[in-house]
């Protein structure tokens, strides 16, 4: 016998999730069932759940670097450097 789970979520979250799952050939109910099965198989949440200490540290370091006069590449400069490295055959994957 099937049981029903009801969850209240923000309308935007629900619509976004519906579109994502649809693009994967799933409906949201199937995606949720997949999450539940994966959780049981993993004996826990099937992905890392943690505080973002590394991200916070990286942000603080970037702010400090910028305040000390350091400059960052623009997105276009980064892409140009990556394309140049690929053409040179550095072995890096970008």
C-alpha cells in the first residue's frame, strides 16, 4: 500500500525542480522516490551535508587579496588563457 508524503515548498523551487526533473525524463515524485531509495542504500543523506567553511575562507582570502591591490582575471581573460593552454597541449583539462 502506497503512502503519501506532503511537503510545502516555495512555488519557484517547485517549478524549477519540475523543469529540471522533466529535462531528465522524470517527474518530481519519481525523483523524490529516487532520493529516498538512495538515502536508504547510503544509510544517510546520499550527498555531503556540511557547513561551507572552505568557501567562507576562500571568500575572506579573496577579499584580502583584492584589498591589498591584487587583481583577478575577467571571465574572458580566463577563457582566453584556457584556450591558449589547450592549443599548446599542456595536458590540463579545462
